[in-house]
C-alpha cells in the first residue's frame, strides 16, 4: 500500500498550513500589507499586459502564472515582477506575441529560440514539446534560448510531473548586470541561475520539486525586503566594497527603503548576492551558465554581450519517463520505492533549531502546495504596500484605472 503523508492534498493539517502561510507572507513583517483578491489582481495584470501589446491569450497566460506564484507562497516571483515586465516591453526589449522558433529538431533533442518573447508563454510551449517527445522516446533534452524572464521554474516542472514524468532544469540569467559573486569573489559575476529538479508523487500528493536559486536568496526576496523597509539576515548580500551587509538597498542603487520600487535594473554601484553553499552553489551557478546558455547558443553573463537591460533567460531541460529509465512495467513499483524513501527521510527526529513550528521534515514541494491550499481557501494573498504601490503606479502609466486596483483589495493592515 502506497504511503499518503499528512501533507498530501488528501488531508494536511490546516493549523500547520496557516503557520506556514504566516511565516511565508508579508504579514510576518511589521510594515503595512494588503490582502488581495486573486481574480481581480489577475484582471488588472491582464489589462496592463494588453495595454503593452499582448494578445488576450498571452496576457492571460502571463497574469495567471504571476498570480499563481503568489498563491503558492513564491511572492518573489509573483505580480511584483510585472512593473519590470511593463517597463521592458515599453522600451522594446521584450517582444509581445512572439513565435517560438524551432532551430533544430532531432526527435529526442530540441533546440528552441524564444526570440525575447514572454518566458511564461515560450517556456510552456517548449515544455509541452519536450513532454510530448519524452512520452514518445522515453527522454527529451531541450534547450530554450533568448527568452524573457521564465518566472517560477517549478511551475514548468509541474507540467512534466502532471504527466508522470520527471525533469531537470538549468537556467541562466543574463541581459542585465550580474547579481551574484563567485565563491571568494568580491563583486557580482553571475546571475541567480536557478536549478530545478522534479519527480511525480503517488496518490495525489504534491510532486517532489526542488526549485532553487543558486544564490542564498533570490533577488525578488531582496526587493521585497527593501519595499517592506526590512533588513536582511547577515550573510545574504555584500555591498559594493565586498563586505557583508544587512541592507537590501545594496542591490538596488539609488532606491529608498520602504518606498515604491519600480525597475529591478538600476543604474549605480551595486553590491552582490552571496552564492548558496559557498563553492557548491557557485559551481552550480557556473554550470547553469554552461548548460543553459553556452550549450544552447544563448547569451551568457559575459560582458561582451549586449545588456538591454532586460531579464533574459536560457534553459536546458531534460524530461524523462521514470518507467522506462527504471525498467519497470508501470509507475507502481517506482512509486512504491519512492514512498518508502520519502517516509524514511521524513521520519527523522525534529531538529528544534530549524523547526520552531514543529512542522517535521518536509520534502521539496510540500510547503508550496500547502500554502496554495491555504491561500485558495482563504480567498486571498498578501503583498507589502511597496510592491502594491509600484504595481499601481505602473498600471496608471498604461491606463489602468484606480477603480480596477481598488477592486483587488480585500483589506489593508498596518
């Protein structure tokens, strides 16, 4: 009999879910925050995107992806990114309604070019092609180059796990000045360069999805701290002199803490994010550049490339069928072994220093699903007032009414 953990969709603890939501949302900050209605926020985002030339279908896809990131607790990759998208599109550095170009098609090997289109659209198309080929051949290796910001990579991975497939993703971040210092380096030379690994789980449980920046913290989380007026824990960022800092403003020159923050690409002397796990995160970040960009014909972070500025991503993804790689006749023995493994890992005694809420050991992907269930049930998600103000300011610039934004607000808390 396959295991169903208490964290699966079939019946997780609501109390722990709410604790996770409180710890992961803006409500944990002392600064003001706003509770928003997801449907109304999606409408506003669609209107902003359409005002910049996107078709209704493209606008819906991008808006849904951003709002879903907020609902899953990944606020750093949610609607707070939209002002950056709008500014880039208006500057002509992001191309609405772009067509995915097939550069090379060798069956189980695809080379694709997004031609600076919206990453949420281009990457979905690329993933669906890779998934189809993996279902036919057992495996597909695909590269996608020259895409605007792909958004949350875990969302792409879940397209594979929804079909009982596994995936491995390497992504680089180019198109603007580097953000992350190499291990032993005192200035930024790399992007946050995500790595994502995904495997399906049985019985309706959340898939195992490990989606991580190769820096200790994503730039979006630093942006959130700046907009909330918060300091960062020591060890996440360094200033322009190469010294550790708790000031999120070191990553956003000429910005004011606690005020509305527009573009994430600022002029000025910037500090650097610190690589996760010292040499380990640095090595993964460098290989993300190599696999995602060098091996795809995409743009690396190297200084000889144009920096529009824009958020440009390239990605290498491998999608494979665990039934065929394991030599099994079905997913049942694969799931049986996986369930026993996860049950054993989650049985580890709690380490109270790392588990103040007494949640127990989680596998990657559980927290995201738990937060989604909780925020969906409560009908809203949380944003700090700085992020919300930035969204309203850019919305007004493209003709979205104040009344449309007002319809998004459930309540404001200070």
